């Protein structure tokens, strides 16, 4: 049957890509293609530590933010959360970053944090803007770039998004580049080309080293805050298409190392299925990241999928 392929020996945990396929096809025994996909998925995922990133948007003042982080850390400790298998990052408002930094550093927490946007300039007469260096000096690891709400409410076109990505990388942080189709593109059946094109247009002039530090969040706009979630298969299809394009542009090593998150109405009800997909490396979460029990559960499900 075309669903059957020979195999049997345990997969190497060190090698990826062609090597994996080679070791599978040389071995004895019979497994279904689905079993192999599942094993390969876990294997691939083990090379990329999953990331659960909470985008708090314009919620929580600095006191609420600090309280939330403390609660989350306690709840994760209570469930013996293993940060080696799942990374957690929170994106508070600018006004909360310093408070979160103080808490994380004083309690030696393993939770990372970052900002939701960044200026494309480094300093000067840009009232209201915050530079990448200012954000980096607060201990931030990540900056969300090109979130659909920023694209909608602020003049953020591709050229501006490219500059944000560059600014974040130059300051030593990782951009979480958000892409994804609206309902209109999905209706026309061009969602994969659309998302891949968005990533391609923003990243094509980066060096391989810069591209390897990217994180991409595939967030279909119709799924954000709507309660409608992409099926695991369509999240996988988009993540795979984006990964393949990165591999083609920057080489297999970059394609295999960039983490691709899914975002759009993620909750504890759908996280397990989504993270089971081989190319989905975690989540960018809005609403559910405002509830500490819900976020703890999603982190737990994500961690369990990789151990
Ligand atoms: C988001 O804003 O990035 C997001 C995914 O929101 P939600 O989880 O609420 O859909």
C-alpha cells in the first residue's frame, strides 16, 4: 500500500532532514506513513524548542502584569513545569516591561518577555516611539513585528516591517514576525501563497545568520480573537509552506531551525492537537494569555507534546 513504508530502528535524535529519511528507508519492519510522520514531527520539534508567547496587547497595567507573572511562575512550579522543553515569553505593554524585568531578575524566573512593537529608528525626534535598544536594555528577548492589529491601526507597510525586523535583530533580540491571510484570501484559496509571500517579502534581503534568528507567527486574521481556530492541518500546511520557502531562500539549516508558531484563538481545548503537527513549534496567544490558569494549561500541553 502507498501508506506503508519500511522501517523499524529507533530514529536518531541528532540528525534531521535527508539523514532522517535515509535511516528510515534502510531499516526493517513496517510502519504506516502516519506513524512515521508523527515520529518525524516529534524528532523535528525536539530540535526546535517550542515557544508559547503571550501577546497581552493593551491589557494589564504594571501592577497587574507583575501579579500575573508571579502567579504564572508559581503555577508552573506547582506542575513541575520543565522549561527545557517549552519556552515561555510574555509581551506586556511598554509601561510594564521594567516591572516585569525586576520581578524576573529578582526571582530568577525562567520566563522570557518582550515588546509588542518597535520604532524603526534608533533615536531622535519621534514622539511616542520606543527604540530597539531601549527595549533590549530592559532584558527583552523578543519583539512582535507586523501584528495584524499594528498593520491595521498604524501605517506599517512591508518596508516599515522590514526595518523593524532589522532593528530588532541589530539590537540582539528575535523578531516574532506575524503573517497570515484575511478571510478574503482564504475564500479565494490563496492563503498559503499569501502567507509565504508576506514572509518572503520581508525576509529576502536578510543574511542567513539574521534569518536563522527569526520566529514566524502564522496568524490567519479571521482567527484572531474570533473564537474560530484554523484546523491543525491548515496550520501545518501554512507552517510547512513557510518553512519550505525559508529553506529555499536561506538553506535547509535555516528552514529547519526557524520556529513557526500558530496564532488565532488558541486555547487549552485546541492547543494539544495543534502542537502535534510537525511544523507547528508553539503559539502566539492573545485572549487566552490573559487568564493565568488557561495559559498554564497551554504551556503544560505544549511541554507534554515534546517530552
Ligand atoms: C493575537 O492577537 O496574536 C492572537 C492570536 O489573539 P487571540 O489568541 O485572542 O486570537
